[in-house]
C-alpha cells in the first residue's frame, strides 16, 4: 500500500475519533524518529534553531529607526512579544521543501509574512477597540490609536517593499492577500453587534483574515524554493487548511481554554459577540442560546464583570464545543492529506508537526 | 534671448515683488491665448473635460462593492467630496507631455494617486482625532474610527494593485513614496503637543506628507508618457515644488484665509499646535509669540470657543504671513523654472496654470 492510500485508509477508519487519526498520520513518516508531539516539536526547533534565531534578530531590527518614534514603538512593542512566528516558519519550510535554505531572500519574505500579520493586529486593535491581546495591553492602549494606525501602515509598506525586492509575482500575490484580509475585516466589522450565525459569512471572514496569509506564506516559500507552480499551489492549500485549523482552535480556546495556560482572559470573542464556530453551532441547535448570544452581541458586555459560565455551559450542552474540535481536526486532516502529495522529506515532516501542534495547542 | 534665459531674467529682476513674476512667467507662453488665471483655468478645464469626467466616474466606481459595507462607505464618503483632483491631473498632464492620452493605463495610475491621497486622509483623521475636514464632518465622525482605518487600508492596497498592473517600476516608486508619507506622519505625530519651531523638521514633514505624492504623480505620468527618465525626473521636481507651494498656501489659509470662502473653520492647525511655516517664522522672530504658540500646542484649545484673533495679529505683526506668501511664491517659481526645461506644448502650459492656481487659491 502506498503511503498516500494508507493515509486515506487511516482517515476513513478513524473519522469518528479524535487525536489518534492525526497521531497516525503524523507518525506514518515520523514516529520512527521521535515519539510524541513535544519531542517532534523540540526536534523541529533544534533543526531550525539557527534560522529562527536569525529571524528573531531580523525582526528586532525592522523598526530600529534613527528617531525614537511612538508609531515605531507601537510596532516594535507587538513584534517583540514572543509570537509563535508560525507564518515565517511556513515560508521557511516551503522554501526548504524546494531545497532552498534560509538565505537573505527567503528571510525577507519570512519577515514580510510576520510584518503583515503584525500590521493587521495593530489595525485590528484600533478597529476592535481592544484593551488586551493575549493578556498583554494592546499597543493602542500603551501608545494610542494614532501610533497603532501608523505603526500598522509602516509595517505593511515595509513588508511589501521587502517582497518586491525578492520576487514580483510573490509580491503581487501578497497584495491580493492583503486585499482579502481587509475585505474580511470589513465584513467582520459589518457583522459586529448583530450576531448572525451564518456559516458562509464565518468562512469568508476566516479565510480572508487568517487562512489567506498562511496560504500565501507556504506558497511563497515553495515558489522561492523553486517548486513547480502546481506544487507550490498545493503547499498553499496546506496553508489554507492550517489557517482554518488555527482559527477554529482559537475559537475553542476562547470558550473552553484555560485562562492561566493561555495567558489571556477567556470569552473575549464571546463577550464581543464575534462570530465563532462554536457559537454558530450552538445558535443553530438551540433558539434560547441563539437569543442569548444575540443579546450579548447587541449589548456591551464587560467580560471581567460578566459571569459567562452559564453561557459557556449552554454552548457546551449543544455539543458545539466537541463538534468545533472535530471541525478543527477535519481541517488538520485536509492539510495532512494535501501534504501527502508533496515531496517526502524533512520539510514535509516538519509541516506535519506544525499542523498537529496547531490542532493540539492550548494557548 | 532664449525662452529659458528670459525667464531667469524675469526672476532676478522681479525677485522682490510678488505675483507679477509668476504672471510674467506663465504668460511667456500663455498670455497670447487667454488673459488671466481664471480664463486659463477655464481653458484647461475645457481641454481636459472629458478626461476629468472619466476620472470622476472611475473614482465613483472604486468602492462600488457588492456589499454595503461601512468601511467602503467611509472611503466613498471622502472620495465623493468635490476634491480638487490635483494629483490625478498631474498624472494626466505628465503623460500628455509625452504625447500619451488618458487611456486606461494612465487612468489607473491617476486613480491610484487620488486613492493614496484619500487613504492618508482617512488615516490622518483617526490619527489627528479630527472632527471636520474642509467644513465637512470627517469620515471617522460619520462612520467611526474602525471604518476609517479599514477604508484607508482598502484604498491603499487598491491603489498599489492598480499601479502594479500598469508598470512595476512606477509601483516600486509609489511604495517608496507611501513609506515616506508614513514616516512624515509619524514625525508629525511625535512633534505634536510640543511646538518646536524647527524649519528642518517642518520641511521633512511637508516633503513626506505632501510633496512626495505630487512628485510621484508627475514623474509617473511622464514615465507612462514615454519621456526619458531624466525628463520624467525633472517633472518630478516640478511636482515637488508644486507640493511645497500647496502646503505653504494651506498654512497661510489656516491663519489668514476667509472661512466663508474656504468652506472651513480657520486656525485649525494653529489650535492643534501643528507646525506651520508662519508659526515657525513668528516664533523665531518673537519670543512672546513663541511662548504663546507653545502654550496653545501643549494645552488643548477648542477652536470654536477660543478667540485666536490676538494670536493671529501677533503672528501677522512679525511679518510671518507675508514672508510665508513669499516662500510659497519662491517654490512656485522653482516649479516654473523646472518647467522651462521641459518640452514646450499644451501640457507644459497647463502645468504652469496649475502651479499658478496652487499659489493663488483662496480655498
């Protein structure tokens, strides 16, 4: 049995269960080396340690400007927070899959991926009027809206200029992705304060806001690595599914996460009435819960003051949390299946580890 | 005597007087056709009427999106206000100088110039927390900060995508210009609330915020028109000086303009403690005025309530208003001189009219 068909068999056999599927998928190529996810992540970190250090150093220099400037401070503030750097890692691994190491061009594109992400966070905080992100004050609370707007503009243009010097086709794709991100953010803004449990709208928002940049990061890496356009596109699909997995797990953690482990307050999305997959499912299944969620979205709920335990319990009772976990897993599996069509090697193994850790993360 | 040396002679002969110099400069090539500025502007409008209508129609379609979306509404709101469309006009005339009409590619680049300008206005209003722009409520007051941030992002990316389809070199230059604009805005933000009458800082801010986009618009037009890089660069210099003229006249109108004619409240910059050329000159010349201006910048002055007549009188007494007018004229003359080196023709004549009207405008 070929590796790919064995994966398919695993998938259909295990479609009702949860983590074992992925475990099996990952270990098809991985278990013989290191046993569990933590070990594989450690191995991945060891493998790319020099490149990741390079990246962090380069990100530290992005806003090292001659003037001390509040807008750059706002950008720096966010860049320095120990981010997961998942998008640059995608660029790095995409290039590796084509046999290209983390040279200066790949580094520029990897940096750009993180800068675009950071720029949207800066603008999002102004748009959402957010006070905290992951337990830390948002840049706009520290430096003001003005600095966050300008800091975001600065990073966005900086990112485009970096990619432009490397590859014009990749830059053109980045422009499209940023346009998608802005459209998705606008759609989310439009939906705010009017909880409308619409799956199609949710998917459009998440594809634009989250999945598009993951897709670009992997595809860009693959193109820089010299992979055929078709193969790079498949890498992009992996990114698309990885991004969806990421967002669905974010949705889960908001409602079901352990605040002490996450390092942030729970139920922020819930209190803001943001459309998430578990709230959509719960609203579909229970009219009372739908009405309650609508009320939360319409009113302004203070998360710190409000007791949302009952709402969370209602959502849980509909089975929405379990089914969101299953949905996240479904996307992770789609990513794994797409990966099976890609060249065998350490980069592919590493991407499987990334997908699995995206699904299993607790913060 | 060649046309150019005759202009130089006029300049040196009339260097102490005001408008006649420009009048002479413009009429070297223009007076034999139409007599005064109003007539020349009318002739210019007739000449380009179809192109300008095309442009307005195209700008009306920019944000005609399928969804009714508050972020696009914010962008549309600003785009629909009867702007001067000076930047697209520069693109148009630059291309005409090279013999290229307002075809689709030129139109895309002209639209991009207006979109970048509008995007920065949208973000500036959030940054400045402005309530009015030219007597009309700012988009952020109508649609909120969120829509203004997103609307600005949308227009910026839209502009870049349009230029990218036309000419990659021109797009690369636009990225640099936007980076300059953001840097200048950040510098202005840094200087806020601490009135520091520094000419160098003022020039850096104005070159970035205003002159850079004028420079790009004319140079881009010239490059699209097939002019040599050197000639296009001279067109860019014209744009640079034109932008400086524009800003200095803006500074003048803020302090010395007729609010009923301008269609906006006067002394807005003054009340915000923004660095302008007349306030810098006044502060240099009179320590008491400098202290007063510093106090205005540090405190928060309500323009509607405050009586700034005395401050304006003090500024006027230092001669700062007259000398700002002279400085604006100096830049207009630099633009005229640069124009003399460019190909003779209707486009050059039209640009002279634009420069002169920038200097003489009262709103």
